[in-house]
């Protein structure tokens, strides 16, 4: 059986580097690509060891474990014991996840029930892995792309989930319940009153809103330019606030002072005594996970109670 050692080595080097890269992404560790590739290089040396007089050690679990320790140490270094062990354990988890997925998909599509165990073992011994080379060549870049994107999305979703809160906004005798995302990047204040501003998307409930809020959400620019008037009873609620969008000049938005903002976070109920709300028709979350971008200052309400 022909053994294409260079191809086998290159494939293992690339996969080992991918696994170290995914480990860094999930753990959110700073890394240098040359260190990841150096770790991948060390991992791929076990393939070369298999064709030397020391090949008896290549399949030894202890030797493989020592190689993995050296790989993780090369890629991330050693700061403290827990830091190192977390990296090593996650590296093994990703190895089993990605490798198992590729093999599982292959056998789901091509598994031959008549394949004898002797043929299987012979093919592995001769490096003719039961996963076809064509499948691996195609599957590797796909595994790299989708694994990276999937784990990054999982991390974003986890961060967002930890920052999601429920809140009630009461205005003109009506109370509306929303899900909000606490965004530390939202540092918008009314320059006069210094009250923090939150953004609320109302594109899916515009018909339920009081007429004046609906008009502001739909025609804020016309109202700012004076082309549309505001009801006198709403004038004391309205603030015109300068708002800077990256890549654009300063803009103006309309914010309203509600009767009350109540935030529910974990087991606490926070009454926000000072806060403004800017209603917009723009959808703030592509998957509708939240409808508000909440100013972090609003979590510092002066009145806090345990939710019953």
C-alpha cells in the first residue's frame, strides 16, 4: 500500500493547528499564530515518529498525552496550573468534537456494512484512513470555517444571554414589557440633564403605542426639523439629544421621559428614577433576542427590592 507521508503529515499539522486555534477562540485567549503553528508542528511529529524505529511508542496513550501537553504549552504558555489544565481539557474536547463529527458524517454517507474489521485495521495501519482523502480535503476547510464561526457565535450568544434583562416602561398610563441588552458601549446621555438614554425598538408593536410615541418613532426627523408639531402635553417629556454614529456626522434623536422604568435583573427589581427612552423603528437584534439597548448606568437605580 502506498504511503504518502508528506500529505499525511501536512494534514495532521493543519488539523492540530486548527484545534489549537479553536481552543484559543473559545477561551478568549490572546495568541500568536506562529505559536499555534509551532504547537501544530509538534503534534504532527507523532506521524513522523510512526515511521521510525520508535514507531512502537507512537500509538502509546502516554506518549500522545505528553505530546498534547507540549502542544498546549507551546501555543499558550504556562501562567498557572488551572489556566494550563483548562486549556488542555478544552483542547481534548475540541479534538473529539471536530474529529468525531468528520468521521460521523463520513460514515453516515458512505459506511459499508460489509466492511470487515480486518480490512479496517489494515487500512489504518497503512495510513489509508477509512475517511477518504477527498472527503478530508474538502472537509478540512469546511470544518475550519464552520467551527470558527459557530464557536464565535456561541460565545457572543453566551455573553448576550448573561446581559439580557427584562424591563417595564410606563408612559401615559400604559406599561410595556421588553427584553433589553445591557450594553457597556452605550454611553449616551442628555447633555443638559445628564440622564442616560436607552434605545427601544417598537417596529413590531407600533399599533399598540400611544399616538404621539408612534408619530415620534415614525417621523422623528420631521419633528426635529419642525415640519411636524408635538402635542403640548408631551413637550415636557421630549428631549432633543445629539447622537454620533461612527462614520457619520452628528445626528439628533428624540428621547422621552417615561413615567417609570422598572428593570428586573436576577432576583432584583430596580426602579430607574432618572432615564430617557428613544423609540425607534429599527430592529436592534437580528434574531429578536432583545428589543432594547439599555444604558448600564440605569442598573444603578436608587431603589432596589427583592423580587417576590
